[in-house]
């Protein structure tokens, strides 16, 4: 699995990035960014193939040393929230393989990531400070219709279509 990190995220997390893009399947590529909302860190990760994302909020700086675990657990939780079977999620994570961090891929990917971050920030009133994974903000962010490719699909619909293709 390839995680394309913004410069800000690599600086905070200290992860080593590789400039090569070796993933053949875009379904296993995610772009991630960090921002500050209400004086707390918010992590947003977006799947490059489906535009499906998840939001984590209130992450402490020292927790970014476990960025790989935060990303895997975020993907698992977001997929479970979409009522995807645990076996299918395990298959996805197994097929995705080891996480490799890289720089963001280009302006179009950064634009999608920034749009997801702005949407998540707009739902900050729904943030539950007692939880890291932000269920409501994730659901609402994935409920927006995207017109990137001319067809109006919601990210969670794109995710479900890709999961069906994976089976």
C-alpha cells in the first residue's frame, strides 16, 4: 500500500518517503494530510481511486510515530462503518501489502486531498473529542457528490463498486 504524504505530514510524522510510485492498482494508494482544527491535529486520508476518505482528530504529536497503525486502523474502521465484511477488509489489507510512504503524486491528487480536508474541517462542529476516529465527519465527507470524472458519484458508492470488483 502506498501512502502519499504532504510535506506537512512528513515533517510532523518523521516518516521516510520514497519518490517512486510502484503501485499498479490505484485502489491501494491513499493520500494523507494533517492540519490543525481547534488547536488539535486532524489527519485526513483519501483513497486515490475512489475519493473515499476517513478523518481522525485529536492525535498527539508522539502518536505520529505510529502513523502506519493509525492509517491501517482508520481504513479498517471506515470500511467497517460502510458495513463491509471483516473478511473483505482483511483481504484488502493483505493484498495492499506493506505500507510505503511517498510524496504526493501531483496537483490533481493534492486538490482532491485538500477538498476532503476542507469538507472535514467544515464538519468540525460534529467532532467527538473523546474519539480519535471521527465517525460523523467521515460519513458526511464521503456523502458529497464528486464530479471529477464527469459522473456524479459519492465516494462511498465508488468504494462499494471497487470492493465488488475486488471480490
